[in-house]
């Protein structure tokens, strides 16, 4: 498989109101394969959102290169049309669903992207219906967005991106403002988009539980890549994560705590039930050993 | 605070008027207003009243809602009537007391003016505001004004602004409510005192509201850019407005009405209005 997104020594900085220079993204070189589900973790101000906004040219990098599907975004002869084509291919869903919805009717909003692309009316109709079907919001097609729940609104926002038929979707803390139910709805939708429709997913989050569902986890710190690997590889390095000011999944934290008491449990179990079974087993064994 | 905010005065329904093309409705309203000002004698005014009653019946909007909408107009109606009755001079003197002279022409003109204004309001609200969603209205307006795009008039931008404004009204009302509660929880006194005091009490509500509105605008513009928005050029629409036979009939009715009224003005006897 080929890399859909590739960055080389990417840097971006901005100035604060007190004229202090902040290096938000510092020398980031990564490759993301087509069809991968990547979670990007990091403390507030670690540069993860800035990094995402560089990928579809909402922000222009200071130095370094970005390649989307082999095409260099940062080359000087890139045209405005190329940038819009990249934005179509790399869709982006943001944190606050209210601030992404443009129209007063759900289906009109989903149609907004394809309308901008100049797609013929009947083709837009088909795409809108498909997109709403994919996120399970078909019933609400004629509803007003402000009467929907947070999770539903966010799914409408996702449908608006799907209707543009992107190859990759970036979720910029899209679950952060939702209640647990809404978060589950959105996470299930994201996972389905990746597994069933083969979309490349970049999921920026600070919920560890969500990151465990990804194929790959990238941890950012001070604008650079701090850790990069599978969830199992990353979350077993508990001390390093704590060092970066991050939490670990609750199951891992629990088993890590037991290990410090002298047990030897694996840290890479992220589901509650297997974790409970394994722990109970180990505790019983410890008790029988110490009788 | 009620969160179920109805935007504008739209009244849900499925009548012929509700279903008509918004562009046709806009044109029809202009036609109807012209017709209203064409009417000059008793018979043509009678026809106007009939047409207004017909509109109300066809639209199936409860008469209660329409009378409620008329209330703010009462003062203007009374004022126009008084002005016409006391100031207009004519041939037939009806009442005389000191310097007050009331002529038949004055009374008739007053009656006609009241009918005119009332029908004007009923006409525009039944054809447009009560039966058309704001979004359909902006859509219709944009497509009707499309020829003006050639003159560099920002027709698309204007309708986009209207759409976004309408979209954010409920969101901002909800937000105002939240901020008010937050300020009340901090001991802000909002509802009491004189006008100056109450205006001052609004400041801690308006400032956070404005800041948040700016932030929203910023985020919305980024989200729109991510969805490839680049102005009206090269943009298509999902739901194209299509003219149906019924729409032509709808607009045609008003032209026929106008023709009838002109004929009545010329041939029918009865009191003729000077203007």
C-alpha cells in the first residue's frame, strides 16, 4: 500500500499576542498508509490540531514538505484548484458540531460540500442520501439541525464530509464536546467508515479508550512526534505517557498498579471484561502462592 | 425560555400557496400590490375583499393568526381614517360643526384606505411570510435576482449571509439563555431598575455573546473552507427550483384580477376614488 499522507520535516510557528514565538509543529516526518486508522494523542498545545490543519492547507507550513498521494502540496507551482482538490480528498470534521453546520435543514447542509464542487443536481441527491444512510441519519433528512442532539449533529457534519467522497477524513477532537452516548455514536461511525468503506482516518483525541480502537497511535509532545506505534506498543509504555502528561487507558492503569504491587499482568488488554478476568485470575494465583 | 423557536412567521401547512414556487410567490406579491393600488371604485374594492378572503381560505391559515398579525396596524389605520375624514374636502357635505366640515368623499376615502392597507398586509403575509420558509424565500430571491450577478451585485453572498444568519438565530438564542443564567448565578441583576440600569445590566451578557459569535464565525469559515466553499462561482444546487403548471396559473390569477379591476374601474358606476 502507498502512503496517502507523507510529511517531511514539517514546521509551523505562530506569534502570540505578547509577540512570543510558539513552535507549534516542529520537524514532523510521518507517513500514513491508505486505509489506516491513526489516532493522534497529545496534551493541550502539543501541536496536534495545528498539524492536522497543515495537511489540507488551512494553514501554510513554515518549512518542510507535505505530500498527498505523492503530490507535493508545498511546491511553489501548486494552484488554487489543486488546493481545493486536496480539501475534497482530505475531509475534516471539527470539535463543535454547531459551528460546522451551514444550512437550516439537515440534507441541505450535507449537500453544501458537493454543491461547492459543482456536481450535477441529481448526483448530489444520490450522494446526500448515501451519506445520510452511512451515518444513520436518513430519518432526520428534513429536520432542523438545532433540534438534534450533539452526537446527531456531529454525524450530520460527518455526512457533509462523506458526501464529498474524500479518501481520508481527519477528526479534530470531534468527540470532545459530546456526552458519552454521542461519543459512542460518533466513534462507531468513524470505525465503520474506516473498516467498511476503507477510508483513511486520522482521529485526534484525548480519550485513551478511543485511541485503543485505532491501528496506529501517534503521540505528540511540544510539536514533535514523541511516540509512534500500535496501541499495544504505545500504551504499555505507561511511564513515558505519564511523562508527556497523558493518561493511559483505565484498564492499563489498573493492571499497571497491580504490577507495581508485585503481580505480572500484561498491559495491552483494553477491554473491561478480559481485563477483569485476567486480573482476578492473577490475584487468585498470587493469594494461593502466598499462603 | 422556550427552545422551540419558530423563525419568522412561517405557519406549517400543505396548501396550494405553501407549495407554490417561491419565485412565483415573490412575483405574485408584487402583482397583487399593484392590483391593490389599481382599485378605484366600490366594485373593484369589493372584488379585492373577495380575493383576500379567497387567499385566506386557500392558505388554510387560521383567521386568529391573521388578526393577531393585524394588531400593530390598528394605530396606523385609525390615524389614516381620521386624517382623511377631517381634511378631505368634496362636494357633498355630511356634517358641519364650527370649523369641522365632514364630506362624503372624505368618509369614503377613509374606508377605501383602510381596506387597501388591510388587504396589503393580508396579501403579503398570506402569500409570502406565513406560507414560505425563510430558506425558500432566500433561495427564491437569489434565483430571481440571478440576472443581477452580471452587474457584479453580490447576490449569492447576500443569500449565503441570510442563510447563515437564519441558521444561527436559534443557536445564539440558546447561547444568550446560557450566558444569562451564568451571570444570574454570579449575582447579576438583569430584570429590575430603570431603563439605564437595565441597559447597563445587558453589557455582561452582550460581551460574552459577541466574543462567542466571533469565535463561531471563525470556526465556521474554516469548516466552510474545508468543504471547498469558494463563493458562488461554479456552484450547483441540489434542489433546483422548477416551475410547474400550477405556478403559472397562480401568478396568472393575479394578472386576471388586475385586468378585471381595470375594467371595473372604467365601466362600473359607483364612487370613484381620486387617487
